[in-house]
């Protein structure tokens, strides 16, 4: 499907790379919307889709035309939502929480057409599995800084050896579920006109 005038409301090199690999033509216009933390008892899917909508809407209003794509990815272990770690100690807390078990990776998507103020959204969930880490291995990973800017404190696309995708979309875990995006564009062709 040819998509003209697509605007990615994100500075994420991972999202940009996924779109480029899939052959999409697009511009990059980061939203710069503040990302408040999830409140107590927040639903991970609603939190992620709400942020994606806010980002898409901000860019759509600023641009006035074109189809804006925004996404937000979070991890969840039980009822706890894991966003991007604020520092090394926060990254360690997140990694330890996920070690030896599974975590959900949830991405909220929003396509927003600014000139008509029309939008659609979707949510995609994948499951990752973490193996337990030796103390030295965990410390080396945390010292590397590879956790910075990544929800849950890791990046499966970086080949981090302690996490694998157990179920669902690999690209979702990277930050943009390409299969869901294609289905959303196909189901809402009117947004492309």
C-alpha cells in the first residue's frame, strides 16, 4: 500500500528504521509532548494509546495536513507499568522485576488526520521472556547504558541476550507493530485520501 504524506511523530531511530525497512515514505516531526507517568491502577493499553493519541494530535494540529503516526510503548509486569528508566538504579529495578519471568510489551498506535480531525487507534501486545542474570552480567549491562531511553530498560533489537520474544510481534517489542500498522491503514483507507 502506498501512503503519501505520512508524518512520524517520534524521534525514535528504532521506529524510523522499521518504517524505512518496510518501504514507507515519511517525514519525521517529533511531538515533544510531555509523557506523564501512569497513575495508580492505570491500564497499560489505555496509558500507551492515550499517549500515542496526545502525540499524534499535537503534531496534526501543528501541521494542519497529512497523516500523523504516533506510537508509545510500555512494558508491564502484572499491574506495574514500566516506562523508560530515569536512571541506572531505576533500570536495575526494572530488570530485576522482569528477570526469570515474562513481561508484556504494549504499544499504543494512533493515526491522526489533522485537516479533518479524524483519528483511529489500536493497541498491540507481545510477551517477552527474561532469563535470570548473574550479578556481574547485570552490572555490566547496566554500566553499558544500553537501557537508556528504552521502556522496561532493554532493547530486544540490540541483541540483549537475556530477553527473547515469547509470543507476538517482534517489531512491537522494538516499538512499532508493523503488522498492526498495515492492518490499520488497510482498514481505514479514508485517512489516506
